[in-house]
C-alpha cells in the first residue's frame, strides 16, 4: 500500500519536530484530519461492498477518490453522508467519534454531499430547492421574498446565472447540476463531497466550479472529489485514494501518481490505449438530412436547417456547447418530439418516418439518451426486464411473454457487454453507474439497429468501462452500423469520430474531417465564430 494520510507535509513536520526536540524547542504536531474513517465495512445482504476501508480528509485540500464503477466510492461517501448508517467501523470528526444516521445529521456535523443522483425536487423552484428543509420564515410560513433574495445572492457569488423562480424541471440538466452545487454550498459545510459534479457541465461552467473549489480550499474546507475524467484529476487533486473491489489499494500525493500508474491501480491491469479507434470502413450512405429542423413547444427552432450525412460503418461526432441543439436533433430523429420536425430525413435512401419512437425502433433506429436514470432505464425493474424492453415484441409472439426467452436474451447481452451483476433478476437501480449504462446500451443492441444515436455514452463511468464501450463502438461499425455521437469530452470526440460536425444554437457551423479537427477549431465553431467544411 502506498503512503498514508498526511504524506509530504506530515513528513516535513515530523522531521522539524525531531530536530526541535533535540534543540529543546516545542513544535506543533502534524495537522489532524477534519474526518478520519477507519475499518469501514459495509454489506448488502451476502455481498460485501466495502472491506476495512480507511480514509482521511484534511482541511484545505482536494482528495480525489478514484476507482472503477462498483469499487465502493459512492457507498463510502453515502456512509459519511448518513445515507447508510448500518456499517462497521469508526468515523471521527475533529478527533471525536460520530455516526451520522441521516443526511440531516451529517449536515449538522458540517458534511455536505453532492450525490451523482440529483437530490432536487423537480416541481419546486430553484430557490425552494437551495433552501429545502431550511427555508427562512416564521410560524411555519416561508418568507418567499427573503428566500429568493438569499438564493440570488448565493448564485451571484458563485457566478451562476439561473433565475431563482424557475422550476427545476424546466431547466436543462447542466443547470440542474449547478443548482445541486449551490444547494450543497448553501449549508456552509467544512467537508464537501462532490460525486461527478461536472458530468453535465459545459467548459465555462467547469472552470467556474474549479475556481469555486480553489476558494473553498483557501477557506480551509476539505473537498472529496469523485471523477472518472483524468484531466480533472491532474488539474485539482492534492491527494488521491484509490479503491478497487471494495478495498483501499493506495493513498498518495497526486504528484506521485501519474496517469498510467493511477489507471493500473484502479483496474488492476495495464490499459494499453485509452481510445482504441479502428480505421473506418465506410460503406453506403445510411442517413441523410437536408434542411432538417426541430421546433420546441414554444415554436422556437432548437435545430435550424441542418444538413448532414453519415455512412454505414462510420462514426459522425456532433460537437457543441450546451444549448447547441444536438440532443434535440437526436430526439427529433427518434420521433420523441412528435411532429415538430421539418425537412428531409432519408434512411438508406428511403424517407424516415419520425412520428414516434415506436416507428423509429421498427426502422431500426436506436437512441441512447444522456440521462440513463430518467429516460434510459426503469430502475425498479430487473436487468432482464430492462435489457429486453425495447425488443420485447420480438420475444413475445402473439402478445404472450416468454420469460425463458427474455432471460436467455438478457444473459447473452450481459456476456456481450461484460456486465457485472450478482444476478440478472436484481433491480437495475442497485447496479453501479457503469453497469447501468451497459444495460441501457444492451437494450438498444437487442433491437439490432442500423443507425445508433449515442448521447453522452460514457458520462459518469470509469476508465475501464469507457474503453469497453469504445471497443463495442468499433465492433458495431465493423458490422456496418452507423453511429452519431454526442460527447462533451473533447478528447473522446476527437479520438472516436471519423468526421465531426459542430452546432451552435441549432445551426451547423463546421464540418471537419479527422485530420482537420482540432480542439481550437471545434470550440470556435461551437461558439459560432466560424463556418467551415473540410473534407
């Protein structure tokens, strides 16, 4: 096991203390952690998900908690956050034993946890959510004016531009994530846990969050940060603790864990290549759009006159910032927006019927949405039910369900996706994020699509699972499937796309081949500064 808590600063202070003792001078002891967790063990039934884990959190630092999906990261922070009070082990804060039995108790102790699953109430306003459970008022009545003013001051301090009177359900996912961040920081906690906080943020919003983290460090707060993005780890980590299969395998200074070594600790093996994109073997034209537009309910065009094409066996990447219209383009193609589309859409040279998702599935068009929990899966149903849901008519001739057929199909899909689950009968909601994503993708592979629309396919999953999905994309294109890819991660967009088109406010501003695409060109086009096509 690599070096423990304290590390370089502690070593320096220890040497100073030894030298001072010889000289007869009293020196301060090494800094004590804000939080010390020791011997943390957690079981769900017969399954042990954490085994004798130790974790120290110091003030004024960012501790990155790294590991693959299913390593136990989320379970560990849920124990600290009071979600799982039934565990073995000990938690100390400022040297005093504590045991938070609810999120409210954790908040009272000065611990704020921003979970990967947003804990917002969709039907309530931004201000209501920020002060949920702590609304200012008197006699049981909320002082709306005071609450809105306090929420606005907080958002202004954070540099977040969101109307505090808007309902959360009307916000895009990125602004919902920012509201969750504001809600956690409103509690003025000393220990702040962030689980994949940038998963739905665009580049300027990420920079704003990192600036905020620097301010929190300067105030002496301890930050626990969970991310699967290596560039984020390299930018903000002071120390790193690595979990694998429910055990701590390393704690070290970030400077002592270069990317290759960190990945090896996380997955337990060498990862040869992060983006294993094969050379494309493009075939006949699969999809053609001419002057394609998508309108929202207020008659505003979120996609305005887009023309593009993608060939069989090709990956066409769609770049753009939040609000570019890329997701709406996918929803329009999949029939999820009804008849609010116009223009020409041809699939294999024939008009594509876009009246409903059912029609899209019948034409072998599939859409992996960017929010697996809200629109990709039914969390309370089993792996079998979710994996076979989109292709159920084929497994149930005459309208009669065939459970044995469904189980067999799900088993084959699970093996193809390298799914890790104790049983195919378990609820999908109990799986790690990466395994949930595999089930969501398996559901669409079961329909044998010709055109696959992937909206953020690797959001919130670990490096090992990402590479498995990249390899799957290669396998699918080798079979002649055409893929349209949306990803907010520029390295992924550049590495996995054969061509890239960029959207800005619903309009196509650039079309770049693989040799011409650069981060600078993509960002310029995403901000509407250029309009170019290269072949």
